[in-house]
């Protein structure tokens, strides 16, 4: 199921790089910074957010999954009820409250019924939802909603384990702390199976 992923684009939102760069430069001046090292920082930061940290807004995530989904009933071996888990997917996201990075891993799993999806698509889906100004909980919910809508599995879940820059660089300065969240869809009698497959409560990226 691993394959090269084609990323479908969503309609682009308006981006004014010059205005963004000027705003960053004005912000630094307002903080009293005029160091030689920060010449050009506004432009670099604007490009970083437009091209990297917010690139997920340009991806139509539902079409991304639909474009990779395959009919499992046409496979030589029946795959209905098969368990698919992609573990330790590395990703970076940006906190919408402080604009600081959070770094961690995602584990995505589902119990197949009649449809499967390319494994590379699962990775691309996590990345697309993460490369936005997003809360951790919203990333997991977005991944699960897209997979559930297209694949209609018995259950689907996304477990995220993140080290938050806003907890490390400010406030609590809790270096080494991780936040774990779980988004899950499926019948109540499948929860224990899903938790075990996704490694809920095991700590770290496992």
C-alpha cells in the first residue's frame, strides 16, 4: 500500500508576504531590537510561515485520502477486518496561541472494512493537518474525520505525543514533558482494541 503521494491543492488563501515581513520587522523594533543580525528576519519569517509552517492550508485533505483509497474487495486476499497501524510519524506544528513549534509523533490506525489507503497518504495527511496554526486536539480530529469519511472502517484513531514549545520556552519551562491526545471513531466495544493498537498510555512515541 506504500506509494508516491500526489498532494491535491485547496484554493489558496490571500498571502501578502511583504506585509507579513514588514509586520515582523515592526514587531522586533517594538521590542527594542535593531541588532545587525536581524536584518532580513521579517522576510525570512514570512517565507517560513507561508511556505512551511502554514503549508497545510493549501492541501485538500479529504481529496488527498480519496485519491489514494482502493477497493479492498478487489484484492486477491480478503482484507476486511485487517488492522493497519502507522507508528511514530514525525511532525511539527505551530501553536496558534504563542506561535511556537511543537514537535512529536503520530500513530494512526484503523480496522479496515472495504477500503484501504496508501501508507504514504497517512503520513501526508498528518503533515497537512499539522502544518497549520493548530491545537494538538484539532490535528488528531482532522486526521480521523478524513479517514473515517472515506474508508468507513470499523474504527479509526490518531494518537499524538507532542513536546510543546510554549511549555518548554516559557511559563512552566517543563523540558521533557509530553502531551498525549487521542482522537477515535468507532463502536464502543472497539475502544479497548483501538487503545492497545495505538499504544495509548504507553508514553513516549510508542
